[in-house]
C-alpha cells in the first residue's frame, strides 16, 4: 500500500517535472519534437491515402462479382511480356457457352459477353464511344448489379434477337438531358445507326480506376452479332454459389478443355479471371507503398529519437545539481530514471500527437484537392502516437540511465 | 543503562584513488553523537570534513569502519536503502541552499515527502507547518529567485525539517550569507536545538564552531580535538582576532 502510494506520488511528480520542463523550454520542446512530428505526419498521411485508395478500390472492384468467374482466352492480369502466348489462342465462342450451360452443375448463372465501342445517337445528340455489350438475360445474375428503371433483357429479347437496349446512366444522362432517368424507357435510340428501343436503365456503378462504368449500352448477344459480326471473342461470366468459386473453376476446367478440344497433357488455352486476383494485385501494389511508408516512418522516428536522446542528454547535464538534490532528499535511482523516461516519452508523445494531427490534415487536404480518397482508421492514430511514445522511451533510456547513476556527491557539487 | 547514541562512528575511513596515489580523506574517525546535541565539525579545507559530512549524510559509503544512525548500520546498506535513509533520518542544509529554482518554496519543502509517498494533503499541511516554523508562512508561493539569501536558507531549513528527521546536517549554512543574515540562521539553529533537534554543523569557521556546545576538530582525516565548542574552536587555529603583525599561535 505504502509502496504503491509512493510510486504513484513519484509518477505524478515525474509528470509534473516533465510538464514543467516542456513548458519551461518551449522552443527546445518544439525543435525536439519536430523530427517526430515530421516522421509521424508523413506516415499517417501516406497510410491514410493508401487506406483511402484501398477502400475505394474495393468498392470499385465490386462491379466484378465476388463469386463470379470470367472465362476468357487470356488472363486479364499478365506479367510483362507474355501477351504473345495468348495471341494465337482460339476465340471463345457459343460452343463453350453451350457446353457450360449444359454440363455445369455448380454454375448459378452463365452469361456470354461480347464488347466493342460504338456510336449511339438520339435526334441530334450523338455519343461517339459508348461501350456496347452483347449478352444474355442472365447477365445481371452472373455479374451483379440491377436496373433502376424499366427492365433488363429477357429471354425473348435474346431468342428473337430483338433490337432492345439497356443503357448505363452516363448514356441516359447525355441522351436525355434535363429529363428523369425513367423517361428514357420506351424511347427509340440509334445504336451504330440502327434503331433500338430502350427497355431499361442500369443502376449507377461509378468508376473503376478512373474508367467510367456507366458509359454502357447492353443488347442481346445475337443482336450484337448481327451488327458487329458473329466471329467475335466472347467472355463467359459464370456465377458460383457463395464460397464455391474455386470448386466451380475445377468443374469448368474439364468442360472447357473438352469443348475446345485441348489434347491431354497440353496446357489450358483459356483462363479464369476473378475479382480477388485484382484485389491481390492491388494489395501487392499498395503493400509495397505501405512498406515504403513504414520504412520512411521508421527512419524518421529513429532520427527523431536520436534528436530526443540528444536533448535529453543536454537536459540531464543541465540538471545535474537538481538530480543531486533529489537524490539527497530521498529519490532512488529508479525514481530519477522514471522521471527522465517520463519526460522523453512525453516529448515524443506530444510530437506523435501533433504529427498525427498534421498527417490527418494533409490527408484531408489531399482528399479535397485530388481525386485520391484519404481515410484514416483509428488504428493508424493509435499506432502513430504509440510508436512515437515508444521511440521516446527507447531513446530516453540512455540519458535517464546516466541521470540515475550520477554520484549524488558529485552531482551536488556540480557547477 | 544510558540511551544508545543517535550517531555512532567507529574507525571510519574513506580512501580515494587519485591516479596511482591513494588519498586518505578520512583516516580512522570515531565519535558518538547523542540525541539533542548540537555538534560542530570544524577543520581547514582538506581536513576531511566534507568527506565526513557525505558519509554521515549517507550520500557516500565508507572504505572501512562502521557508522550507525538511529540503529541503522549504514555501511551495509544498498543504494535504495541509503536513499530511504536520507529521506527519513537526515535533513540536509547546504551552503548554496540547493533549492529547485522552478518550484515554489512550498513545492521545495514538500519534495522529501513526495519521495516518502505521503498523500498530497498531508504533504502540504506539513510543508506549511515547516515553513511557518522558520518564519516564512507568508512566502510560501514565491520561487527561490524571488526570495533573499536568508529566506532561501530558511526554505532549505524548512525542507530539512519537514520530514522530521533524526539529524539536521548543515554544511557551511552561512557561507553564502552576509554576517547579519548568517547570525539569524545560527540563532535559528540554536532555537531548533532548544526544541530538541540534533544538529551536526560542518564549518571551517572557528567563530561558528565556538557557538556550538560541542565541536569536533578534524585535521588530515583524523579527529584532533573533541570537546566544548569554545575550546575546540581555538585549538590549532589562529586566534579569533589575529593581530596583523605576524604573531603565530
């Protein structure tokens, strides 16, 4: 009980002394913390920006269904110089679509996708480069998303190759300015010069890495084939039940090999693309950035820590007599050690807090002035302050140890 | 049976190594101090009195011999025990006051009690009491640089008294004061002694030693005289009013 009370009293005294020393020498405190402030604010800002990027990427990548396999001739993510390996592969055709529809037991939905860029016009408004896609009524089931007005394609549109089109919101906004979105439904537009009826409008999807996803027009794939040619490569999007994407992949591989006549022993001449591949790639990219931020942060924290150690050594030197007096009045070595550790930790914590605030401010500024989204998690704040405090403690050990081991007689006599 | 002495020093030695040479700053010193005594330790500079003060104040440990204060065998203590002993048994009064310049008089006086772990309220009560007992009840919230030399030394004395130690250990307490103020401080020591405090006063001034009921004279690290202050003060020292024309005692 008495020991605890003494420790508590000494702790409070330590904080009181630290506060007095920090406030007593404001300029020095400022200069001492500057290193830590710069280090912590840099790291906090970088981390906030990366976290913002991560979050917006994760949101954007949602347009690729989480449980969907995209079967294509080649992987969408390729390591630098391998494109030639995929160039001569056979196109993916209706054959494969039919095979998957017929043989797969796991697939929840299968939709073919063909795409090109083309003109859409209405009256004298003409849009030059709209992403035109040919698909089936299962497109939404396979890819996710929905319509906000009208309807999506139905089986009849596909079977009869009707001139029906579902538009993205960007296209609607520009073709029907100053009109509500629903007003587009039922209207006539020209796609690649041919008349189409707008049957629905897609929900807004936003952007993916700066590419607008809503500049799109979707029609039945037989209709698409008639206008743009039937010999185009298809991408199949195949939706799996939640959590069974890999099983679906195992099931589809032999189906596709058979449909494409791949001889046993030969490698697949097609590729599965998945959302998580993009996430993985992206995480690799930002992971490297993270690593760099942490590296920069560690270096500046070390530099800041050395600054703190330097100042603390000066402070111990200057207060030699005070240390002697305290020792004479009954302070133990541990008391003096704690007193100086509290002081260095307090300086560093102050620097960490200011640095965190500055870093978040910079991140907010970046978010405001650029398209980069910055988001700071509470953990980043806690880590910023905790790490700088730990730095202060670490680099305060040696000065504090020197203070604690001063000979009281020498210290009292010190001029 | 007589009461055991408060301080018992026996054959105390303290040697320093200076290069190859061994300096015997204290070379077998023995004496007792009873409770309630007021003893001066007098000697020229280099006589070993500072070394003795550091040992009695538990700031330093002896090379040999034994030192007991209030039943504690000091020479056997660890560093932490020495710190605790300084806190509870000894009140220091220094020549240069040794107050913390950034703290008020009150905070300075409270400091020993902080290291004793007393609750804040009790600390303050005792510190106020101590300051009042040295006549500084109205200067408690002043910082040292707002006080005169005499007032600073009174703060230091209050700080020495506040923990109710068994020994007041004063090292040239008037050395940095003018003679009138020094006189006040000595009178204060007299009063404190009257109230029962045991005082050990280390000084090089025979005049001061002569005021103490008892004095111990050190020379070359040895006790050369121990007796009534008025007698010891004059032994081996120039007469109090040394004539100018070169008479040497």
